[in-house]
C-alpha cells in the first residue's frame, strides 16, 4: 500500500460502511416499525404510495363582501340610535359610502363606528362618511380566515379517518393537503367543499306577496329549498341560533323519518332555542345549511332540552357526513379546490415496480459496458457505482426525504451520470500512461488532473438541481433531491472510493506497468 | 481485460472543426425550424400548464370506443387514449371553472363505474394554478441558465461563457422543436428534463473547455483551429463514454420505467444527444470568433 495514508483508508471505509448500514432501513422497508433505527427509511411520495394532494383556496372575496354588509348594518343601527336619517348607501368594491341627511352628528357616528371596527379607514367629507376596507384590515380578515379554515379543515380530515394527513398554509390564501392512502378522494372533496354554515330561522308565512315578487323586505331573506329550487321560503334574516352553539352532532336513524342527524346545543344555544320555540309555537322553523333550507318543520311544542334532530332525504353516508361537518364547525368562507392529484394504490405500486426494474436494468447495462471498456478498472468503478446507490438511499432515508416517481427517474439518471467522474479519471490515467511508466505516479497524476474538471462539471448540474428545487413543486422536487444527492455522492465515490480501490488493486496485484 | 477501449484511439486525430460550416448551417436551420414550429404548432401542453382534468382507469370487458361513446354523449370536449396497454385508458377533459371540475369527475366516475376495475389516478389543475406553474417553470429555467452562465463566467474567461450560452440556447430550442414534432406531452416533468439537459450539456461543454484552457497554456504556438481540434480529440472518448452510459440508463428508464415517466425519459434522451452534439460542434467552434492570444491579434 504505497503512498496510501491509513487515515484516508479509514475514512473511506467508514463512510462506505455508514452508507450501506443506513440504507438498510429503506431496503427492508418495514412500514410500521417503531424501531429507532428502522424508522430512518425513505418516505414514499403520494404518487408512489397512493393518496391525494389537494390545494384549496379560501374565497376571501366572499368575506370582504360580507364585511361590507356588516358595515352597512352597523351604520344603520348607529344612526338610528343617534336619530340621524340616512339618505343613501353606496356599496362599492372596497368601500361603503353613507350619505346622511345632515352632518351635525356625523363625527359621533364615525367614532361609534370606529369603536366597533378598529383599523378601517374612515373619512368624512360634508355629509358623507366613507368606510374603506384598507389593506391592513383585509390582512386581518385574511389571516384569521386562513387560521380558522386550517383548524376546521384539520378537524374534518381527522373525522374522515385519514391517517397522517399533512395540512398547511401555502402562500397568502391557500391550504395544502397531503392525504396518504385516501381511497375515495371524491368524498374528501365533498367534505371540504361545503362551508357547513348552519343556522335556524323563523319562517314568515304571512307575507306571501314578498315571495311572489321575489323581493325580501328589510330584515327578511328569501332562501330556496335544498331539494327543489322552485320552493322558496321567506325567513327572518336574523338567525335564532347557529352552528357555533352546537356541541355534538351525529348520524342517527329514526323509524318514521329515516336517516337523520341528531344534535345537541351548548347552554347558551339551548337557552336561545328554548326561548324561541316557546314564543313561536305554531310557526315553522327553517334549518338552513349553506344558503338552502334542509327542512322547515312546524314547532309543535317548546324544545327546552337543547337537543333535536334534523331530517331530510338523507342516506346513511350523507347523514354521517353532515354530522362530521357540523361537529367540525363552519368554514369562515367557502373553499375552492384549485388543484388535485390523486393516485390509487395500484398505480403507485406499479410505478415502484417499474422504477425498480428500470434502475436494475440500467445498472446492469452500465456495469457491463464499463467492464467491456475498462476491464478491471471498469469493475472497480462498478463497485463505486453500487456504493453510490447505497449512499443515495441512505441519505434519502436519514434526511427523511420523500421519494417520488420523478425521484426514481433521478436515481436512474444518476446511475448513468455517476460513472462520468470515473471515466474522466480513467481517461486521464490513459493519457498519463503514455507519458511515463511509474504506475503510482500515473494514477496520482490521473486523479489530480481530473479533479478540477470533475468539480466544474458537477457543480453546473448541482446548480440546475438546486434551482429546480427552489422553483419546482411536489414530485419535481423529489427529482432535484435525488439528482443532487446522486451528484454529490458520485463525486465522493469517484474521488475517494475509486481512488482507494485503484491503489489497493495496484498494490495487491503488484502491477509493474499500467495499460488501460 | 477486454480492452474494447482501443476502438477509440488514445489520441484520435479527427478534424471536427473542418466541417464546422456544415454543422453550423445544420444547427441554424434546426433552430429556425424549431422557432417556426413552436410558434405555429406549439407544444403539446399537458394539464399542468393547460389546466383541466385527467382520469386514468383500468377497465374490463370494454373498449376505448365504448367508453368514448358513453362519455361523449355528456361531454363534447372529452378525449380518450390508451395508456401502455388496451385496458388502461386516460380520459382528459377541459373544464372552465374549479367548481365544474369536481362535479365533472364525480359524474364521469358514475357514468363508467361498471366498466372500471380501478380508478388509478385523477388529476385536476385549475386555470389559476396552470398559469402559475407555467410562470414558475419559465422562472426556474431562466434562473438556472443565468446561474450556470455566471458560474462559467467566474471559472473561465467570458468568451467561454459566450460559447456556453450559444450551445445552451441551441440545445433548449432544438429539444423543444423536436418535442413539438414528436408531439411529446409537455408537463412539469419536461421542465425538469430541460433543466437537467441544460446541466448535462454544460457539463459536457465544461469538460472540453477545461481542456481548451489547459492546451492554450501548454501549446503557445499552435494554430487555434488545431488547438481546438486537439482538445476535442483529447476529450472525445470521455464525451462518448459518458453519453453512452447516460443513454443506457435513460433507455432503460424509457422502456421499463412505466408509462407515466416515458415522456420525461424521451425528452432526456433527445436532450443528451443534442447536448453532446452541441458541445463538440457548436460550443467549441463558437470560440473561434474570439482571439485568445496577443499574437493572434497581430494577424
């Protein structure tokens, strides 16, 4: 072992061993292992293990519009208290402009309003008060809406029985979900697509002309039936009680009514509900979910126990899903699904199998080719290549990276590209062997001369891979990870392991001359 | 042992630059045709960039014709395609809005429920997302090209950087042109492939440039054309070896890696061939524009 320092041999051997040992958990791949060592395995991406990726967008515009409506209601109340007449209210995209009959008390109105909505921009000019949704106020609405939505989405997903979901905010107004192993993505999308705003309203059966003209008087709203768009109800705008007062809801079955959802109110809800049902016996009470009336039964007696059932034309699944939605609570604003990628377990397994075959065949082809071209040196390079693969796998496992289908492609590509460094070295050795005869000097020069080229060549590939990671999404990131790890590992295996193997081979074979 | 490497001589003397005009004309034509193709025919954009819905199903006792008949009665813009084998079928739909798509997937699933063994995959990309993805892909490619060039500029003289830009632009345009001709689906994975090709092609170019720089120091008197020829010849067997091993791995991926990854593998195969060609026949001759030595300036 001429010229080969012991510390260097030690480093190379230990790194190789570490690479092989830490690849074991990913190769055994025991999904449920709790063992501290076996837990360090590769995570399979949704495209390989099956599951759903969903990107949801919170419909903030709806919230901004609602807030403007709230402004109008509050201004009306305040000016009624102050006994100031409103001439006109102008609702624009971003602001509400209120025209008062006189301007005497306009400052008082402004101050009272500001007490209720701190942060909005208020401006007085003559008899006009303009209330503006400024950027800061929008941001407050936005942040709280996203926070609430996240919480409710999480509850709904948990209730749906999905294991290990990943739910996180993405950008300004989006929520990203990764749901491994979901078999029925349509059901999940249904659960997420509903706002689930539940309210109870007293039905106004006296004012028939309002329904005929389709024009709700002040303080009333017209709401269609869930099952028949043409059936409409005139309801008190103010809800008697809402979903926020529910403490429990579950699917139930009633001999006469069929599948239903039974619910229970908290103390406050029970009191309100009891009071309203006591005072309105004989009238109808509409159950409104997301802008449609599910049912509007007649109040036959006061309901003071704080619980009840909602009946509709439900089947068992619908009733239990509605119960899930009511338990989780209402979303502050509707969610829209803007991207979905769902993969079934079958396709995922097929992809893994195909990727493995491609990797093995690619590996065999490259190895055979290397031996055909470089003989023994080719075989040494092949050892490096195989170790390289182990190192990639062990790095993926220890950093907890996610392996995706493009990631597998990255590994296969790395198999082809990883020998490049070896080729560069061998070609230099070949050239050097023409210039001199000292075997170890040839090898040393070969490695030294190839070094800067190897670095230059691999750094450009790394740059491309890193930018791909920065700008890429999901599965593509998996590709950039395996490619980067592959490039880094190949530099190590070529410059250190191949180097070590070549020295060992030359020492033990006691070569006096070198012909490549 | 086998010594097949003797096929390529250690110091080959092939006059690569002698034919540079022919190759230059070929490449300029290829780029022009690519530009025309891209502006007239365009790329076969997948749902990542066009938006829409894609459903992959495995079927039994049915045919693509039967499924098409069932679906086209409800949807005018539905397209079906066999994917790998006749039992696996891809269904594509264009949707105008996000809400519509959810309903579409549901109703498509209901319509063909009894013909289907498994719903293997369903993807939906909304209109806002597809344009964002396109923008981000464009951003990634541009930044990567700029970063690579900055690196080349720092490590070599600026003239080499210029040669690298010309070669890279050539590779990207030519590859896109071929993708357009072959009607290969252009997806997020294609962007990844193009970036990797850029990295690979530069890698190849850098190895030859490295040798040019070394030879410039070594042979002070040699004519530039001869010096460049020598450098290409010095690195020739490496260029061929690395391209071949990379292609071996990619062909294996193309044949055995499954239907989903096939367009990616094909794009990479095209790119590796073009990248290797351009390093030798485009990047190096471009350097002839510049005078590298003081004495050359006296000529």
